[in-house]
């Protein structure tokens, strides 16, 4: 367990002045990053921390229990600080520290609990320590354990998972949702005159959900899904799936619902087997792979994701303080603190967290742009559409600035 307090004289992060948002926001698209899907939890890695060589990473000081404090809000951060996902957990924890510093939030105390040793033990310790809000956990399977235990204590959970099946009953999901990115890019493609859609989806939970999202998005947009094929990421399976697409029908847009690395394997096969002129579409997973821009065969492809503009500034500040690069998911930790600080203005220390404020229709502002929680506990996000060019990504449809756009 580690604990973080924000110094009173820290710099305010210039890009996040005024943590609050205009309350008139609405969003045009409805929602249902592969982060964590059911029990098949996959944590996108790129870009990860650099190898040691910079300044020693500094984290919260280790303490024995929590000191008595009636003037600050006690908030628990549940992330893996050891084990396979320790790097991601540490990155999120560091980002929460930066958020406290940048907002000068001296009335919020965040204590970190390691879920790698057991989610139940972590949440029970957090509740025993008197925390009134839980940020995390990262993995969906941990959220399933944490949620019911926290609900008994009337403590809301803001998880970094994107598994919509764990949302509800006091659990709110902040993770990047593939359903939303697919809906956004399909709407954009349909608006550009494309109407016959096909899809290549990996076998497993993420592929199943992506396929369902595509069917719903295309139907809503007034297009047609002419073929959808599954693959297991082996070269033979990919080739067979592409050839089945070619045999079934022609298409003018093809969704590759997998990581950027897999897309770079798939695209050349598509171009040689019936998809020479098809517009390639991707999901939010492509946002974490800058290598896509070096692939000539993917030039012109579109994908929808959260904006990277403010994140790049956060990453620069992170590297300056910790000596290495953050994981992309660190923005979730930063934005969770911004949300907490905003609500804390009207939250009396020592009292239950006002969970009703999480469902504010006006939403919240963050590093990843505008977002708000629906009644189902799932974060709706304002997404941009990017096009892959020669060595770069170009935004071709900016994220809506308000929920009314």
C-alpha cells in the first residue's frame, strides 16, 4: 500500500486549467480499447516505459496504515503494482500523482493498493482504511470481485476496464470501448459514401464484441454487412479468412478489428485478394501503434479513438518527472483524479462519495477529451477519426467538443 498527497504549491497543468466542464454537453453517438474483456484480460502495452537509464522512478512513500485525517477525502487506487501488469499499474499510479500536483488538490488523499496480490484483499484493506471512493481496478476479473464488496460498503468503483459486462451496481467503466470506436468510424465511412462493409475479427471475446458492434453500427448507418470472417492470427488462418471474404461478395470498406501489429500483417493479404481498393477501417487499438504510419499498404485507412493532443503533453510532463514514457492507459488514472477533484468541491470529507454526481449529463473533461457515464455505468466518449498517411496520422473528423455537436 502506498500513499500520495499533493503539495500545496505544485504547478497547475496549463492544458487542464479549470477542471470543470460546461454542463451543456451532449453526445451524438451512443456506446455499448480492448483493455480487458471478460476473463480474457488483455492489456495493450504500447508505448511502454523505456528501459532503465533515466532518473530513478519515484513513487508514493510506503506507509504502515493511514494516519488520522478528517480534512481530506480518502480515495483508493487499486492497480497491479507487481506481477505481469506492474508497469501499467505503476504508470497509472504515477499519472494520478501528476493529476494531484497539477490541480493542487490538497484535500484529496490517494492511497494505492496492489491488486496483483489479490483483488479481494486489496479492496477489503481499502475499505477498512476508510476510503470512500475506489479508482480501478484495471482488470475485468478484478472488477467483478471488487464491485460487490465495495457496494456493500456503499463505495463507488470507477474501473479502468472496458468490459461492459461488469458495469452497474456501483461499478463505472472508464476503459476505451471498441463498440464506440467502431460506431464512430462506420458513421464516418458511411458519410463518405461507403455502404458495403466487411469485417475480419479475431476469435475470442474482443472479436465477438467487435463483430456485434459492426453489425449494429452498419444497420444504424443504413449500410450493409456483406461478409464477416474470423481468424486466429496465424498466417494460414488470416489468408483463409481473407479469401473467404473475396469469395462471398465485393466490399468497399473492411474493418480489421485487431491491433495495429495484426493489421500490418492482414492488409497486404487483403490488397492481393479482392480488397485492392477497399477502405480499411480500424478500432481504438490502432491509436497505440505509431508503426502503422510506416506501412504503405495502410495509407488511407481510418480509425476512431480518443484524441492524443493533450495526452502528448501529459506524456512529456511524465517523462520529465519519472524519466521514462508512460503507458497510454495512464491517461485513465489522470482523468479519474480530475473527475474526483471536480466532485470533491461539494463533497464533505468523511461522508459517502456523492455517486449521483458521476451521472452528470454535462459530463467531464479530461486528457482523453469529453466523457460522461450513462445510466448503465459505461463511459461515453467523444472520439475523433484519423487517417493513416505517410509517416503520420491526420485527424479527418475531430472529436466533438461538446455533447451537443
